[in-house]
């Protein structure tokens, strides 16, 4: 059942099954039943490997230590960074928040021309260096750039040669800390706030119908809404559009879609870099 429902993922990635039961040998026996023959034939198209499961108690202890380590936030600093680049110049803004919730604000004007992505990298580098000078050992760094945050985390590949130099400098700065977590801050900037207020969310009526059964009073609108709902599905309160052969497409409202498109046009325009984003904005 899992292989059938997740077939696109099974075909795209190798699969490791952790089990102490000799499933691999059972499925390759010549005297297996007809049902097992059917299963073996169906699973043969996937790259499946069987490995013994490690001790459950040892794994539980490892998970517990990892969770409690992140829960100890007494020495954790939070750093919010942002870079800008326009016709008037380039600059960096940094907000440091200490474990005692003291705030340190930095504003740096760059004396050289830099692209938007380069200014975002400058912001990350300046933020890390400033936090280290303040005596921090553990840092959670937040950036409003999806591209930069994912590249620094290693999820996206850095192809620009100049940005690769920034990455090497950032890796050196990260090595000075016990822990550095880079996260993306998805809250839209102030310039997008009026847009969110002016534009209505097209998902609202569809969600109200699919979750509560509420329909518009206009019979024609109600009929169209019913027909449109057949192409969508709601998973844990989130609206997705069904695709013909791929995964479900997450539906975004005007504010979220505008933010994602802004990130794409500012540099994240390689298909492989945005494979995790499936946008369905139009009805």
C-alpha cells in the first residue's frame, strides 16, 4: 500500500528498510506463495535495501540527548539579518537578541556595489561575526531570503563564483561556534503588507466548502465551486491541488505567492533549486 501511494518518491530515491526480520531472503525464495510472488514482482522496480535495525534503547537515548540539547536555550542567541540593494546603495541590517533578551541593533552601509543576494550574504557574515564578538557559543540565525538560508544550510547548491567565496567565509565563521542553525523567516516584509490587505485569498471559499460544506448563495458560483473542488484536497487544514503524475501541489495565497516569486526573481531561478516549491496560485 505504501509503495503504491508513494510510487513517485520510491522511484526517485533508494529505500533502506531497517528490520531484524529476513524479509529480503523471504522475498527471493523459490518456494514462496503466489501472493508473495506478486509482491516481489511489484517491489522489484524499486531500489530497496534491507539492513538490521539497531538497538531501540540506544536509538531512544540518542534521540533524547539530541532533543534535550536543543531545549537548553539559556546560552542561545538569536540573530535576524537582512540585506538590501537598490539604486541608492547597499546595506545590511542586523538584530542580535541575547539569552537575556537584550537587543543589539546594527546598521552597516556597504561602500561597494552588491547584488541583493550578495548583500544578504554580507548580512549573514556580519551577523555571525558580531555575535561571536559578543561572546555567543550557540546561534540561531534567521534570514528573510529563502535562497540564502537554504544555500547556507546546504540544501541548495551555490553556483555563482562570488557567492562561493562568501560561503567559504561563512563556513569559517560558523566553525567558531558550538552550534549555528540558519532558518528562513517567512514573515513578509513591510512592503508586502498592503498587498496582503488589498487582495483577497482565493482559497477561502474553497476551504470553507471542503471543510465545512458551506457554499455561496449564488447557484452558479456554488456549482463552479463544487466542480473546482474535485481537483483539490485538504490535508491537515492545508489546501493542495492534485497533479496528474507528480506530488500534491501546495496552494499559496497572494501574500505567500508574491514572496516566493520575489525570491525566485532575485536569484532562485534554477529549476533544481526550487524543486521543493510547487505553487498553485490560479484557479
